[in-house]
């Protein structure tokens, strides 16, 4: 293959290489090509347009080089290789000809070395050339635009010398000869190396020990860190029926994915629910970098917390943010900062908890100067957009609900943190409890308690189970089922450890709470105030204003936050945002100054357009809804929606019948608790009723369909927390939908338990669609109580394994109403297929079975075929992408000879080949029910097609045989198409 042909075949890889680095790297390649006269000056001008996306410039460069033939292709490949290897250009000649007739040509032929020589001196050379009158003030200002690095400024000065005929080129030759020879790359000088060493030391100290939720333990992160399920987030609506499951990544692969939303962006977004482990994931990333074990492509790492950044009220510059609020250089701060500006591709910035940043993202205000002060929100937003430190990598973590469409436009890759897998829960507990038998007993308890096991899917609950293992194992109490149960358990744990020994025998009784009620109310008032003002770290002054004293702090619910400014007094924060919500709910349940009517703000629809009055008279609506500043209603109106939802669910749980009696003995008036309970009950019922009313009417002849809005799941979770069967029944008894769609809604095991608790009261069968969530094996177990009302169950892309199939089959296939089961793109093997086959032998209701994108192989196909030979109801079967070969195809062919109900069999993207097709052809010749057979992408040649033509002559029932993507030549395709039009090629 000639160089030009090889160049063309490698085009996509070359584009990826050219855009994977920074603009600086791309321009250094142009320098090399200019110096070797591969590019003309006109070529170069068309490839150095300011503001053009680097991907566009890369493709234009490849087109330009292609037209120059094989030699040009070889030169570009060599230039890319040199840039990738960071090889230095040859040094400049020891002297220049002062009377060179072509100074501009000399500058071009040695351009890479000249750019390097000018680096670090370009400001002085610019001043000198302006003083001598070679360039104007306007031209100097253009070159010194803040978005340009020193190297880019040097290039633009050389560009001027090429087009100016006033002696600038000759003057630059003289200046460059007098400049000192650079001895090392800028980030190898003493000041920069010392700063990198200090940065590693600081970050190692911050990340080496796990910031435990109670602050009482000193856990080494490496000893307990357990990887969560981290998946590449797919765009809604992009997942087709044969698409593979989302790719699962390890932490060290964070920047390796090629699945980009926007290739021009620099931000990796990691989304996950509260308690899913986002902060710990970033802490592990920092530790891996600081210890030199991963992410070494970055020379500088700067970690930030969004909840602490929002406390900065004074304007600040990029320099101030990096140095004063992260790590200050001991030597040459200006030189170090210049290196950062010149090499942004060596920088990684992490921003934890964007959902706790009270400022909403906007890309309306542009700020491009790294030395000019601006507000902290403007600084952060322009960093994420790339207006500041373009090509520096950013990692942003957030709860999904806080990520807007305008922010996603500036995201390169979105990853979803799903929490612990079942194996992850076990690994974490074994790391936390190394003493003999403790972990085994805890795991045995979890496996015997489905609801508790489901909660541990989130790491924060696994920590609670670990922390309260003595209470769970030794006291024989009923295991927690709800989130509120777990938080009351951890409350009991903290109170017992802070109480005198005789009191500890009373459990979480009224005496234990009564003795600490003032403290709990102080903490609750502080928590509610923080939610209402979007404040999550508290100064000493704020604690004093909330009457939180040292005795209150001794309980351990408030812990030291990491310092915002070195040397300043560290503020305090709650153990976790969910604890802040829990204490706020506790205050709302027990405080005397909480009017029951104010609780409606927790459960109403907070979309601005939700109220008809708000749509017609928005100003009047806003004026009328104003509440007294500092009141409970005002604080609830000011809180972020995702925090309101968590608080509302906790309040519902605290006011449940089980826990209401506990709180009643700490309250002077039980009537007040009942009023609050009644208000919450009515709010939940009304909100769900309004939600159901918003469903558009069904089309004629179709079942009514409902796609749940974001708040629906939290309403269901709140009903579950109350644990009142009557209320759940009332909520859904009038719901008349045939299809309930909850795709891409972050449904995990805890949400499955809540859905089952409510949906089992439906009066009519429903199709429940839960595709693209995190149900997993544990969630399947939570869904079992509501399977009796499901006529269809969609569980595609949910990390379900053979264990989940065992639980599902045992119950689902016995339900006479179940007609459709979709299990595509999970992790089911032949063992799971065999279990499913056993269930199918006694089932006579299932009509559609979707099993694509798993790994059942020939063995699983054989088991399913044997079970389906006599099945009377199945109409549609998909085994796409299951690694099925000729052995499995032979079993399916025998099934076709017996089964006279199946109408469509989908076998695309397997390894059937000609041998398997010949078997299927024989089965097809004896079948009288199948209408569609799909065999695309199965390595089939004309030999297999001939066998199918023979079968089609004997079968007039079959309507379509799909053969696209197989190994047919254009001539064979044309011939086969004419032989039988039922072959779709």
C-alpha cells in the first residue's frame, strides 16, 4: 500500500490524534510543515484562523496534504510522530547572515526552533519591535490577547514578519540571535518543578485519608476505596434495539473514551445521585495522581469544591483561584503562572458538587482574561466553556437534576456513577470489617433483607450499615426498610455513643431523643436555613446565630470542611448533604414554628409554568407568593428542588405511623404532628393526582401512555417512606394508563422498592418500562411484589445478571397477564438462559421476548430452543448479538420445525455463518408460521443464500429474510435480489 493510500485509510485516526491534544500541539505541527515547505504560506493562512474548531482545521489540513501527494503525506505523518514524542526541533545555527537576502524565508525554515527560542522572551521582543516602529500599538495588542499562549504570540509575531516589508524580518533575525539558548522546557525549570512537587504533597495530604461521614475515623482511602459502576451516559433516544449496553469504565479510563457529546469541549461530567460516591471518586483520582500511579499526562491538578467556591464573594482572577485557593508557589509565581497559561493541556481541574453551587449555569457572559478579576460564578462558567484555559481538562460532578441543557453543550463526555454493584457491596464491607465473621454476618443479613440490601446500592448506605453493624447484628431489632429507617438508625448510633452508659440501654426511645431534643432542633434549624439559602458550609458566626454550641457539635453531625483559604478558620459542614436534609425534615416535623400549611412547598410542582395563574399573571403570582423573610415557607421556597425532594421524603417517613408515635412523646401536642401528617398526606395525593391529570389522552385504538416527569419518582419515594398501604391505594386507584414509561430516570433498587409498594395497587394491568436505569439484580428482587399487575416489563440496559434472571423468572413467568418481557443489553449468560427456558416450559402467556445484547451463546440458544418447541403463545423472539454460532442455529432450526406460533425470529449480529444458515433453511422449509427471519451481519456468503432460496421455494408464509451486512459482492446482491424479492439485501 502506498503512503497516500495508507494516509487515507488512517484518516480517522489522524484526525483523532490532531484534535486529542491542544491547539498549541496542532500549531507546532504546522510549524514543522512550514519549515519543510510542505505547506505554502497561503496553505498556512487558511489553517491558522482564530476561533475555528480544531477538528475543522485538522480535516482541512488532511485535505490539503492529500492533494500534495505521497511525499506530503509522509511528512505530515513524521510531524505528528515528532509532536507526539515531544521531540525538540534542531537548534538554530550559531550565527545568521546579517545581510541575508531572504530573512522571511530564514524565519520560516527555522520556525520551530525560533518559536522555542522566543518562548519566555516574546514580551520583551514585542516591546522592542514596537519601540523601533516595526509594529503598531494595535498589532501589539492583538498579539497580546489573553487567549494566546507565549508560543502562540511568538508565532503571530513571525506571521507579521512574513507579510510586512518594513525590515521586521531582518530585525527579528538579529534579536533572536542575541536571545539566550533555552536549557530546558519551561515546566522543567526549578520554580515549576518545585511547585509541582508541592502540589503533589498538598493533594496527597488532602486525599490520603478518607473524609468519613462522622469525622471520627482515620481511614486510609486506599484500604477501603471500592470502585463504583461508572458508565458512559448515552443520549436519550439514541439507544436502538440492537445497540450494546453502555460501556463500563474503570476510574483510570476516565479520559480514554471516544464517545463524545462535543469533541471541542474539555469537560468530563460525572453525574450521580446523592450518596453515590462522586466525592470519593474524585478523591481517589487526586490520590492516584499525587502518588504518580495514574493521570500522569497532567503536570498540574487543582481540586475545588463547588459548595466552598460559592462562599467566595470578592472578585478574583484565574491566578488567584489557582494559587490562593489551592496551592501557592514558593518560587517565581509569575513564571509558574505563565507556564500554566502556555501549557493548559497539562492541567486538570476538578469541581465537586456542581449541584451545590447556588448560581445557575449561563454562557451569556464571556470572560477571557486570566489576570482580570471577575465573580466566582463567571470564572467557573468560563472555565467550563473553554474561554479560560482552553484545552485544560475539567472534571465536574453533579446530581443529574442540576445539569441543564445549556451546560451539556459544553461537555465532552458524560459519565454516570451508578453506585455499588452487588460485588461492590460485598467488597466494601469486607474491607471495612476485617475481623473474623463480622462481614459474613452482615452480608448474610443483607441477603435475607431485600429492602436493606437495595439501599446499600448507594455507598452512603453501605457506610451506615458498616457504622451501625453492632446495632444491626447484636440487638435483634427489625431491619430497616426505608431511607428514614436508616437515618434514624444512624441517629440512634450517634446519640448512644454520646450518652451516658445507663441511657444507652434504652434504644432510640423518647428518653434518648428528649434528652437531646434542643440540640437536634438547633441542628435542624441550621440545616433548614442552609438549604433555603443554598449554604452548605457554616462559619462560626452562622453557627452562633443558629444557637449551635460546642455541646451540639460534640454529637458529630457537623464536621470540619476542607479549608477554602490556607491559614483561615475551617468552616463546618454536615456529614453529607442527605444528613442536612434529614435534620431539616426533623425540624419541620417537631419545631413549634412550622405551620402545617408551609409543608406544601415540599411536594408541589416547582416548574414555573405549572400553575395556570402563574402563566397568565406571572408578576401577580410572584408577588402573592412572597413569604416573610426567614420564615419556614420562605426557606422552603428558596431551596434547591433536589434538596426539597430529599427533605420531603424524610418528612414523610418521620410522620409515618411507625415513627410518629416515637416523635409524639417528644412533642407537647400530638395534634400538631397529626396536622403535619394530614398536610403531607393531602399534598402527596394531590400532587400525584395532578401529575396523572397531565397525561395527554390516548390516541384512538391505543392504550393511554404516561412518561413520568422528574418529580414523579420522588412522590412515589415519599409514599413509600410513609409505609401506608391505604395511602398508596388511594394514590393510584384512579390511574388509567396502559403504559408507564420510566426510562433514563435513575431508577435503582430503592426506587424499585417504592414503585412496587405503590404500583401493586393498580386496578388495571400496565406495561412498565424501566429501560436504561440501574435496576440490577437487587432491584429485580424489589420489583417482585408488583409483577402481578404487569402485562409487559421492559428492563433493557439495567446491569441484570443471571442472578437477577433467577429471581425474575421464578415470579414473572407465573403471572398470567405478562405478555412481553424485554431484557436486552444486560449481562445474561447461558446459565440465565437455561433458567429462563425452564420457566418458559410452564408459561402460556408470553408473546414477546427480547433477549438481544446478552451472552447466551450456543448453549443458551439450545436451552431456549428446546423450551420453545411446544410453546403456543410466543410470537416474537430476539436473540440479536448473543454470540450464537452454527450449533445454536441448528437447535433453533429444530425449534422452527415444531413451533407453529412464532412469527418473527431476530438473529442479527451473531456468528451463524453458512453452516448455521443451512440448518435454519431446513427448519424454515417445514415451518408454516414464521413471517420474518433476520440474519443480518452473520458472515453469510452466497452458499448460505442459496440454501435460503431453496427453503423459500417450499415456504409461502415467510415474508422477509434480512441478509444485510453479510459477505456478498455487488454482483451477488443484484443476482439474489432478482431470484426472490423476499431476500432483503
